[in-house]
């Protein structure tokens, strides 16, 4: 067992793993409600659902960083390079998506003289700067984080299930890039299935792993 997995790491890991699962399910529910409220399905989800979705992502992002940090502590010494890379991509994911959604939440309602410029910067209709950055976060950085974390789990049936669930979520998210290639964002829904549908299952199972793992350093002191 890894000596870095302290009681603090375990607590943070459990809270963040189940927190990501719960908030992602809440995100899916809010998205579904927002889509059902639209008379024209080609329109963008409107408030209050749109703002709720932005706020949920702002909470999910730091929990993802905490989760991958706990995974790095939990990982065996021979896998530390992989867990460190996964954590790095999780940091990039959280940083980019937080900037995107905080900007949209706070500035998209501001009066901009040129409506076309506003749409190009803030809208979630393709093409826009916000949409492109969000794709970078969730269809590039997220799958890389998930795929580098997947090899950390091996051995028991539960760990093997987590491994393949992470691989599936990562590959589906990467497939969402087809929306950019084909210039059709309907194809990006494949990626949404990966990070909003499959990944919450993986994080819930990771939470179970953390619950089953006893900390090796109850005092929380870490080795250099």
C-alpha cells in the first residue's frame, strides 16, 4: 500500500469522488430539464437552467482536481508517473473550463455593442471562442486525464471495472472531437456521453475503492 495515502488523502478522495458523481448527475438532470423546456430544440438552453449548468460546472471543476490529487496519493509508487500526468491534465481541464464558464456566467449578459462579436466570444453555438475552449477542456484534457488514470486500477474485479470505465469515458470524450472535424456539434454528444454519462460511474466506484482502503499514515504527514 502507498505510504502517501494518508487519512487526509482518503477523506478528500471519498468526498471528491462521490461529489463529482452527484454533481454530474445533477448537471445531466438540469440539462435534460433545460432541453425539455425549449419550444425550438435548435435554440440554446435558457435561464434558469443555463445559469444552473454553469454554476454546477464551477463546483465540479475543483472537485475533479481534488479527486485526481487523491488518486495520485493512492497510486502505487510504480505508477506515480501516470498519476502525476493524469493530475496535470485534470488541472488543465479545471483551469480552462472554470475560466470559460465563469466568463460566460459573468460577462455574457453584459451589453456589447456588436452582437456578432458577443456571439463569437461567449455563445455556445459553433463557432465561438467559448465553445472551442470548452471542447479543448472536455474533449482533449479530460480524456487524457481519464486514460492516464485508467492503468492505476488493476487486480480485483472492481478495479478492473474502474479501469475499463475510465477507458470508455476517455475514448468517448475523444470521439466528441469529431464534431469539430465534421463541423457538426451533434457529433460532440458522443463526448458528452463519455464525461457526463460514463465518468460519474467511474468516480462512484473510485469512491468505493477509497472507502475500502485504509490510510497508511493516519497522522497525515507525508514523505518528501
